[in-house]
C-alpha cells in the first residue's frame, strides 16, 4: 500500500511528481485499494513510487475502513445474493422476487432490519486480516515489477499488482463468502440449518472437511483477481485526475477522495458481477449438484435463463458499491488520522 505523500510538495514539481503516493489517510479503498499516480501525459500513465509506510497503522486503519464498508454495504449484499440464488419459478408462477426493491421490501417486511444483516459476522471477522493481506499483496506486486527502487509503474503494472492482491485475499475471502451466502439463503428459504457463522463453519467442516469450507475458491479467484486489478488501477487514475493542478494528492479534499473510492468500487463490480453470480450459485448449491464446478453452473444459467442471468443483482451491487467504498475510505481516513495523532512514531 502506498505511503502518505510528502506534505507541501506541489504536484507540478519534479519532486512532487516523484514522491506523491496516496494520502496517509486517503489512500486505500476499503478493502483493498491504495496508491496514487501522476497525471498521465500519454496513453500509458505513470504511477508514483511509494514510500515506506507503517504496516501496523495500515493494518488497523484498513481493518476499520473495511468494517465500515461491510456495515454500510451488507444489506444490499444480502439482497444481491438472494436475487442471484432465488429458485427458478414454475411455469405460470411469478418469481420469488421481481427485482431489487421488491426483494428489499419483502426482506424488511418478513425479517425486519436484522434480516438485511444476516451473515454479516463472517465478513466482518475476515475484514481486518483480509485488508492487511490485500495491501501486502499490492505492495509486493509493485515491488516485484520494479527493477530499481525509484522506478515508477505504469497503470497496467498497477493493474497487475492489484491482481496479485486478489490472489492473496482469496484464502480469507473464500470461506467467509461461503458462510455468508449460506446464511443469507437460509434466511430467505425459512429453513434454519445453521444458528450462526461459527455453527455454519463447524457443520461444513464436519460434512466435507476443509474442502467444504473452501468450496468456491476458484470462482472467488476468478472474481477477485481481475476485479482487484481494475479497482486499484481505476482508483489511482481517479485520484490523479481529481487532484487540482499545482497541488499534491495530500491536498485532495475528502469528498473527492470518497468520490474516487466510490467510483472505483463501481468499476470493480462491473468486472466482478458475472463470476460473483456463478460463485453464489455454486457455493449455495447442494453437494454434488455441479460435479464439474463452475462450468456446470455456467451452462445451466445460460441454458435456462440466458446471458442476462450473469448480471443478476446488478442494480443492488451498483447501489451498494459507491456508498460502501466511500464509507471504507472515510473509515480509513479517520482511523489513520487518529493513529497518526496518538502514536505518531509507530
């Protein structure tokens, strides 16, 4: 994860162009988004060289930002999963949910506000380590592509570094996603097989071992690797574009930082939705339903519901993406400023 920019260095100066990295508080998007790049002067823009930062501060600040993201975004994530996994209606029968707002209304009516937060414990528990590992993966990806310590990276190189962060986070994301989806679907069907996240994990392990807990890992990789690359690259570009001429990234206002993070989240999910639909179906399916993995899920969806089925939950995802990532940035900003104030030497 890129370091805080050197204060007082304008973006127009040679030093400013080399030293700008994302702001100490404004630089990482939720889960996993950080860094800054200079204003592109050609088709291939160049990114700033990151400076050393405090991993401990990033760990805690990123974790707090992730908690904010989950809290704001989980209700619409519940809606998304229920839309993606609702059973196909019988001939002549209406679907269980006609759309995003119908699903939201029925969930709120039948289960109250708590119904919208079903399965939230699993992603929150995984947020702090996931963000720490994510930022480590992104930083490692950038470092591996540098021939010299002062090399700057192109946007495609940042995309590649972001993809590596997606690989790193899958180990934590896959079981959390599996548990979250099962609890969300359970609430929708009315059956109570699992009493909570821990009980769900225990039952999955008892029934199928570690493979049962990590079911859907390949699809999680297919979703998070390209989506993470898109998120990092888009966020870097947006922060650069939004930085006024003659200013450094540290001068970027909070609303602009939140705007960059929120819009980057939308770009992230535009890439992630099709594999996310396949993942949700596969992770919540009964054992043995899809013996050939995601290929069976894809064939079934295309055959029965067409290509448009790969974008189920699109509205819910896009409505969620902006405020969730904006909340993540705000949480990271607040936590980082607090840590810089209370333990400046950490």
